[in-house]
C-alpha cells in the first residue's frame, strides 16, 4: 500500500522525552483528522512504547530511540518505534498482562494498553540487538470529501 | 505534574494536575507514599480531574496506593477520572478491583 507522508524522529532515552515523543507523533497524526479520542489513543500507545525503550531496552545507559510514522492512503497511521538495546528474550511473556521486570514503579500493562488502543501490534526483538514495535491504527473518515489529502 | 493534597476528618484527598507518565511517576509515587504515611487516612481519594494525560505509570501508582490503604484497613476511591485515563484504567481492569468514578463531561 502507498503512503502519503512519512516522518522520522530520533532522540536519546531520557524520560523527559516521553512527553516530547507522544506530542510529536500526535502532531503528525493530526493530518489524518482524527477525533480527540483517536489522538489520545495514539499518544498513550507511543508513551508506553517509548517508556519500554527507556526502562527496559537501555536499563543502564542513555542511547537512541527511533520513531518512524507513515500515513497510508486508507487513513491508517503506522508507527514504528525501534531501539538498539538489550532485546526481549521471551516476547510472549513480555506481552502478557501484569508481567514486568520493572519493579514496583511499573504495572506490566504497557503492551496490553498498546494492543487495546491500536488496531494491531507487532513486536520483533533480538537479544543484544534491540527491539522494534510496529503499531497501526485506522483513523475513521469523518467527511465524504477531503480537501488537500 | 503537580500534586495537591487536602485533609478533612480522616479523608485524605490527593489531586493530580498535568501529565502522569513514567517521567513524573517516581516523584509522584514517593510523594503519595509520604502523604499516606504522615496522615494515615481512613479514606484516600485520588482526584484525577486536572490530569491531562495518564499512561500505565498511573496504574502502578494506583495499585501501590490500593495496597497501602489495604494495609491501613482504609478505603480508596479514584474520582473525577477523565476519558483518556478512564480508558487506560479499564484496559487494565482496575475498575473491577477499585472504585473508579468517571468525570462528568
């Protein structure tokens, strides 16, 4: 499928960048004319994925996080969030609700929330090489004719 | 994120203002634990009305407060929860364990 637009973003894994990342992706997603709720869903999912990179991928170093977002012809947004961190040894376990290696400050609900707020979620990981999360969400068409799309 | 606390007759109310994410969670968690330890309330109300964003970091804080209030044999209510935060809490099933009151729109 063809995409109409793409943006790439990279930033270092400092927790202060969590709000920057979700604001940047939601500003880009705004081109699809989403509802406020759809925009909040995207922000929430991005926040979870970026937090995972900061907490789990780079537990004892600061390194780069990469985001690529694409807007497709069918009004779908695809968000790819990638790190070059430690990787996940058991993806099914990591995706299970309530599972966390993050201690009392984490809830273990990150992947569950990404799954329920987006239409699809794919996780690829190699130990010692990093993790890639690919999320998609179709934004509802609110107008019969779109201007400038 | 800002935290504002008020106490009246055994009820401690803690209001959150701003965005509650992982960045804000650590200091929020220690502030809430400190307030509970000082006040030892019979009832804790977490007021989310001025929360503009919350992710799963908020769940960890709520679960922590719930455990602490159970130890004190007190109760916990999450009140004035905005739509986005409510969706996060329901996705995690928190509303099945803890009283979560949605904000009136």
